[in-house]
């Protein structure tokens, strides 16, 4: 975590991609013309290129100097942009505001930490908790340069074990507010609150503290070594961590800011692909000579947990770019490339800084947005949950496409990072369900924020749009009713804008099932936790107490839906434990018959009865799409209510998980 005023000569730039970037410095000529250049973008709307990761438009919290916990305006900005991951160091934020979380050995003072974390959770995001800085309860010494000369890492481990226990075991903030991701220190070679003398010294810290944290909760993900720059050599911190910390670290992380102010704008905008796509892909693949693989062959995730267009003061003209359309375009290009590299996390620094606030997305007084904030707003509000296969564009016209599997809408976000060329983009929509339909367009440029859209029709499965220089656009493509698209009879992703469930945590019958914890009943209600898409999902939980017969049927929606021979059901299931595999969406007909006993099967041939467990081997802690042609066995009947059904006789124990994006349609399931 940085402050612009501290950064002047700390950054050594990456060893990769500089030559490629410098080769593009002549892209922006002095004379500017706006002649349109034809280009084509082709999107296969029926493809599936993997799940969209909303952590690729994450942000850093306001810096450690300001006390922002509980600020309503800040929560609103995070929520409005649908930001899902916020990097935060509650330890430093508390220490710099005279609120020590661990003032002496064994003494915890975490009420203010609760407030910090609740601010993030209540905004619909989750924290990446940075573990850095020394509470008074952890003995340590540092020399004049800030290098750690001694530290009681065992005591630090006790402190952090207690923090993990508070939030993940005792659920001090509630069962839905657990912390999954923890980053081990910050920039270990330059951190102002303690830097490490060597890679070996960092290893001692990461092993001692990381082991203590995982001993309390083995499901957490630890991230490191948080290198201050993208040193992808075989002797850097990243490679060292991959080889020496396999048991502790799950995701390798580093920081990567754009070039310093002496470089051209073209060089800066050419930085994004080699640094944010290619470098990420290199680390995730293990690298040349397996330098980023663990000793057992382990492949790590990859996270860039700080980036921005630069990090230095370059004078008034240059500094204006941090808050204007230039950085908005840079950020859009950065996110697109991070998504193409399949980054596990990609996080802008930051929401707001104390002082000159060059790098902040928001004003540091009232948290009003600067122009680059709206790039994150575009991705959060106008993008789907499933990536699509696409091709085309140009070197300076980058784009990424997706589909919302609940609505069938296709989304494309494109950025023109050329300073002089307008691209007349012909967008080809392959395999779309209707050859005609509507395109809503949200535009971000120097004079326009994407708070409203314009619309145009498409026909012949294509449309054309002129993307002006230094512009970001989001296209939302809605197929028309023709072309075999079919009728959507019901869809719900449990978002605040959708019809809420008719019943919450309400049983429709149960046997030998109690609540997930003592004193509560089986649960079935929306949560802002691990959604398949959007911000919310339907959480279910309970405890199975019998190996002979056990079920819990929870009512969700009161409906009246006629089933024809072409009617289909689809939904997404996320089981967190084995028993949760035995949960399924069930349909109760007006005549009392049920989906579970109808003989219906899913697209893999497994029974739709929840006791079949969808085959019994769907992955844990991952989303699986369940689809069934229910009309083949239930045509002529009418659905009276939608319920969620747990049914598993073989085992006892807790079950918990999520269901999202339920759809009933006479057309093609997304």
C-alpha cells in the first residue's frame, strides 16, 4: 500500500515488456484527425470461455492515514460500482489512527477492525486482508532504514490466529462475513512499516504466521509475496516464494504500475498487454523452466494487487491524467488484459489517498467520483457472468465479451486507446438466438459518464458503432422475440432489483434436519456472498441428523407457470460441503406432483431428485450449471411453487451452499 508522495524513486520497472512498449511511442502523432477506420468484432454468443471473475476489477481501500470506517458515501461508491473485492490493511489503518488491535500479548481490541470490515461487507464486497504492520503486542526492532532486525513472529502468528478465529470460526460479524483472502505483508523490500532484509527473512515470517492462520482455518487462501514490482526472473521474490512457500501460499502476488512520467502516453497505454495479460499468464503457467511452480509441480494463481497508470508526480499537466479520461482508458485496457490473462485478482490502487490523492478513484473529502471510477462502474454494472469466445478488434481497440446466463443478454466492453483514430466497429453476433434485437450503449469519454444509455437496433445478427478516440463503451445486446429465442417464463438471480422470494427460511416439510448451528432452523434466503453473477445469491444451510431418512424442503417462490413440451429449467449450484451436493431446485405442481418424483433428468442424464446428488461428484466450492428438459415429463401441468430441497439419507452432518440464476424457459437455456 502506497502513498504517491512516498513513491518518487522507489519503483524499479519490470524486466518484461519495456521494449515492446517503447516500440509504440509513435502511435500518437502530433496532428490529430478523426477519420473512421473499419474493424470487425466477432462474438460467439453460444460459446463458453469460462466464468467471469469480478475480482479483476477490484480496488484498494482508502489509505491507512484516513479513518473511513462506516462512511456511508464510501459504501455507496463501492456498492454502486458493484465492486466485489477491496484490498485493505485493517492493522495499519488502526495503528495510524491510534487504535491498536493488539496492544499487548494476548490482548485483542478489534471493535474498530469490525467497523472497517463491515464497511466493505455491507457495500456488497469482500476484503482482501493485508497482514502488515506491527501492533504493540508483537515485539520487534527495525534499523534506521526501516529494515526489520528482529521480530517475534510466533507472537504475530498468535495475533493473526486470533483474528482468523474471530471472523471465520466465531463469526463475529455473522456467518456470511468470513474472510477468505489474506495477503502476507506488503512490498517486503520497501514497506515503510517494516521491510525484510532478505528473501529468507520473508520466508520465516510467511511460514510462521501463515501456518498459524491456516491452523485456525485451513480453507483460507494466502497470497504473497506482494513483490513491489513485476520481477519475473528466476531470482526474484515471486520465484522464491513459489519454490519455498508451497504449503503456505496459494496465489502469487506482485504490484505493477505504469511507466514513470518521462515516458510517452503511447508507451504507457502499450504497457497493459505485456504486463497485465502476458505476465499473469506466464506466472499461472509456471514460467519458462518452471520457475513459478512449486516443488511438487503446484501451479499458483496470479494476482496483481496494486496497479495504476503510474505512481509519481509529473507536474500539473501530467498529474491531471490521473483523474481524467486518460486513466479511465488506461484502467479499462488494464482490466481487459487482466481478464484475458485470467488474473485471480487485479486491483487498482486505490479508492482515495490522503494528501495530493493522485492515485485515488474518489475525492478524499466526500468520496465523490473522478472520471476513472466510472470504468469500474461499467464493468460492475454492464457485464455478464460467462466469458464468450471472440476475435477481432485492433491493437488500440481492445474488448472483452460475456453473457448473462440468467437473462441471455450478451455484453461487450471495448476501449479505444488511440488518441487520433475513430474505429467504426462492425459487431458480428454469431449464434445469437434472434437475428434482430436491441443494443443499449453506455459510453465513457472526456465529457460523458456512463450513467445513462442510448439504444439502437441490430439486424442480421450484427450492428455497427463508431468508437471515438480515448473512449470506453459497454454494449448490452438483447435478442428480440424472433429467431427461435423462445419465451422466458421465470428468471431470478436474487438481486435487489428483482422480485424477492415469497418466503424466507420457511420450511415446506422436513425430517431429521435441524439448523446449521444450534438454536436456528434450516436456512434458505438471499445473501451478499459468493454470487454466481451480480451481488446476491440464495444461501441454504442445515444439519442432517439421520442416516436413514432426512430431508428439508424450503419454500422460495409462489408462481403460476404453465409447462409445455419445450419447457426447460436451469439453475446454478455451489455446494460448500459434500452434503450440499444433495440439494436441488424442486417444483411443486398445482395437482401436487413434483419435479423430484417425475423422472426428469439433467443434461448429463442424472435424476433431478436431490437425493441423486447430481451424480454425486459435482465440484465443491465451485458453480455447476444444472439443466433439464422438464417439459418432456411434466407438459400440461402448472408450477405452483418453487422450492429448494435437501434430501440425503446416507450421511449426517452439516450442509451449506448457494443456488443462483434460476431460469424457466420455453427457449434455449443460456
